[in-house]
């Protein structure tokens, strides 16, 4: 396939990946890496490098809109980034020492988890539920969310558990070249009991910082090809901006279910390829 044919295909795929990633808070990397690897025959390490660039673009495109609309909580996001950044550096270190078939297997299981998480029904948590957390009070990890004509106040719970999960999310991001948005959303929505829209928007803000920490290592080892990363970045950036603008007025239940099916199919394919050693 020539570069003239390859570039438009990559742009189209990454446009859809950025759009869906911004709506679900999972990041476009869960689509970009398997598509580049399985459909276009790109080496998985170069696909991960390009995916990291796309994750940064997703965060840049979606986060600006979410911050403007008041969905992202910057204080909570920056506090948790301490854990994800160290985790991303650790994951990127491991990635250069893990065999390619093993990477494919790990990625496949992470995709299955993302599919399960994306297809689940989410309910908002009561801001007064659970035991008050001393760390949340000390660092003021709280905020308000506009819901219709009223404001909903919330405060983080179980901060230590969320912090530990964020280190794991960062490790997965650096190892697999994804934003690990599913793990971040789980940590904030389930463990820390933040409102789901706040979790999704703050996840989009965080995935770019996490990816940037590990992208430097991939760049230094030559796994980021500008000819591949550029169309990936442009496509994901445009898609993430469009997705962020539609999120406040779009019902995502059906989209989540369709996305879960697509990601599950990709996960099975990646696992099979890993078992066969075909990557």
C-alpha cells in the first residue's frame, strides 16, 4: 500500500477513534493500536508510539472543551497525575523488555476489560455517600457540577485506593500506548465516587499527561515514526474535538454498547494473534 492510499485510511480511522474516545473517556488508543496492527500491518511498537501521540491529541482536543464547560476537575486530575506519571514511566520501561506476543496478549485482555467497562450502566454517586476522606478534605478534592438548573456538590472518597489504581492505569498506559481511560474512569467513578461526567471529563484531561510521560521514552528508542504519527494525531484531534462538543447533549448508551462490541472483537483478535505469535 502506497503512502497516498495509507494516509487517508489512517486519518479516517483515527477520526472515528478520537470521536468515540472523547465521548466515552477511554481515549482513542484502544482503537488506534489494534487497527494499525491488525488491519494495516504496522509493527505493534510503532503502533503504540503513534497511539501515544494520538492520546495526547485526544486529551488536548477534548480537555479544553470540558474545562470550559466545567466538567473537568483540574485539582483532582493534577493530584492523581502524580501516580499516573510514575506509572507511565514504569510501564514504558517494561515495554522495551516485554516480547511482542506478550504485549499483544496483555493488550487483548485490557481491551476486553475496556469493552466490559464501556458497556456497563453507570449511575451517579450521591455526594454525601460513603465515609469522608481526610486526604480529600486536606487537599480540597471536591467541586460542583451543573445539573440542569441546579448545582451538585461532590467530594472524593477513598483517595488512597484511587491513587493506587491510578498508578496501575499509568503503568498500563506506558506499556500498551493507550490512555488507559477505562481504568481512570473506574478509579474516579467507582473507587472515589465522583459523578460519572466528572470522571469521564477528568479522565480525558489526564490521559494526555500520562501519555506524554511515556511518549518520551518511545521517542528516544525510535518507536515514533513522524509519517505514521502525524495522520494519526490529526485524525484523533479532529474527532476528539467533535466528540467533546456533542457529549453534553448526546445520549451515549447505544454508542457505549456498540463500542463495547467492536472493542471486544478487536480484543479477541489481538489475543489470538498473541497466542499464535503472529505479531
